[in-house]
């Protein structure tokens, strides 16, 4: 799971001249509203569905599918073979190193040598692959009606469905070891002050409250991603940030989140040497019981169990406490989605492939082969999420908001956010200065995309 959830730099190329109004109309407004609810085929660029899995086999069609390394799993290859047996259409998976994928993809698309199908991050990050220029409108495909609202929004751009998504959402929340909590008669906190009381009790008993891999720049940035109190406690802030009429440094909620994060570090809740701690050390630390909590994603508990720790169902979760809103859960987007290249000569065959994958039997086979996915993004299959995921959604009564990278344009634009949060912990920057630096980076991106 590490390679999936590690934060990447949200860098938008200068030639991506996308205006805010398009981004906001196509993705943002709907996302904000709904996230609180909780070769040979005939070429065609329209949204009209012509997909049909059955029919005569096509032995001369090969669909190229381009992805970053790690995005194609064994179950994808198994289903591709099954599709080939039924239709004769072959699937050629083309994986690229993660640090090169975006540049290689955009170069190939720009030169007319792009793949038939390409994968990209769903949600607001679709901006980076310019769907209006390169992606087929899939709005009229039959499987679109199987999307729950949140998944449809994440697969859409400029009010058109452009992505076929089977990856699912996950949270950014605080996992905790229920056995440790029960041993010391601790209750799940409902405020930041209660979180501090829990942490002090743990320290008194020789347990480091939270494993925080402070050496990892990506994790320091990711810790701030869950600051959804910016919107939940000051409705309209996301829109103002995206309209460039408000700065992060003007948000008292953003400042509160960072100040409380710093306060937790200063109080020793992350341990004395957390800035030397790496991600990879965390699993063993939590498995041993040396640490009681960890902020991240749901399925991390499976890694802890595999390392000899408590069973996965011994961990529950509550929303990240630093924003002092433990009634709203920060949700990551639906991960990676598949788009069809507008310039492909095999558009109908690509649609046929998506139709095949959306069939209930194949969809269930996919989720059975992806235990890391918590819930299906298309109706017709079931998944088996950990107890912590079901628990926290029930606790917040399904009240969720998308994390900052999925909600706010150019969040972490220059990639310096994680390093700056580290500097805050080292007392080299104040929370205000961290936000001012983020504002400066975002301002450059707004200027570049005018």
C-alpha cells in the first residue's frame, strides 16, 4: 500500500492552460456538495455507447494500456486474458517508472502516439492529463449508472464522465490499537483536547502515543492533507481558495491544524526522535505495542497484523484530531482511473473492454483479487473493508470531505510543503510561514494558468 498512497508532487505543466472556472465547474463544485453526502473498431469521439462484449472475435486488435509501475495488478492481467478468450482482443499493458510516467504519457499524447487507454489519478488531479483534449466522453456508457455519486464525480471532468474507475476511496484518519486503549481505560477522543488527554495517559504508561515518520517529506505533507476543518468549520473556504480570493495563511482553521500538529510534536506525542523515524519502521513499532496510534489509511492494519501485531480487527479509527473537528472524516479520492485516448483507432474495442470489466462476475473477481480496496466503485460487487473503516464512517454518520489535494487547486504546488512542515517541527519555520510559502507557490500556478 505504501507505493499507492505516498504523496506525489502536484505539478501542473505550464502548457496546461486550464482556467479555474473550468476546473471548478467540472470537478470542484459537485465534489464539495456530494462529498458531504455520504485499431480495428470504428473510431468515435462521442459519448454514444457502442460497447458489446459478445459477438465475433477480433483477432487483429490489440489495446495498449499505459500505466505507472504498480498500478497494474495480477488480477488485471488475469481479467485481460479472460477478455481475450471471449473477444479475441489482446491487452498490452505498458508500465512506466513512476517518476517518468506523467512526462512520458503527456509527450506521447501530444505527438499523437498515445496509448489506446491510459491511467491517471481521478478527481481534481485529472487536470494534469487534460481530459477535454485527450479523453473520450464516456457519459453514455451503460456502466456509468452503476457509479455511486462520489465515484461519478471523481471520474468526471467539465461535467463529463471521462474515467472508468474500479479503485476505491480510503480515509486519512487516526488508527488506534483498541487493546492498548482498553488496558488503560481510554475512550476514543471527540476533540483535540481529549486527544491530548489520551496521549498524556499513554505517555505516563511508557507508550508513545503516535507513530509519525517525520523523516519522510511526503508523510509530513500528507499529514496536512486531512485538514478538512478548513471547510467543515468555515464553509466556503475551499471555493475561496480555488477562486484565489483567499490565502491559506488567512484561514484560522488551517493555522489551527498546523499549530495543533506542532503542539503534539512539542508535547512528545510522536516520540523524542520522530524526525529520524521512517515509514518502513512504523509497522514493526505498531505491531510491538510501542506505539498506540498512526495517521493514515485503513488497510495499514493488514500490514501490522502480517508483522505479528494484533489482528486487523483490533484497530479502529477516528478522524485526524488536529483540526478539532472529529465529526468530519477526511477522504482520499478514488485512486486511479482509466481514460480512452480520443486519437485511438480502437475506441469501440476499448469501450468493450470497460463493459466487460463492469460485468458483475468480472467485477467481483477484481475485488476478490484486490483486498486493499475497501468498497466497490461500481454496483454489482462487494468488498471486505477492515473494521476500522466501517467504524469511523458510522462514527461520523458518513459525513466526509475530500482531502486537500482532491479539493484545492495547486495544493502543494512546488513540492515543498512536506519539507516546510519538517522545518516547522525543527522550529525553523512557524505555522504561519508554512502556509505563506504554500500560498506563494499556489500564486505562481494561478499566474501561469491565466
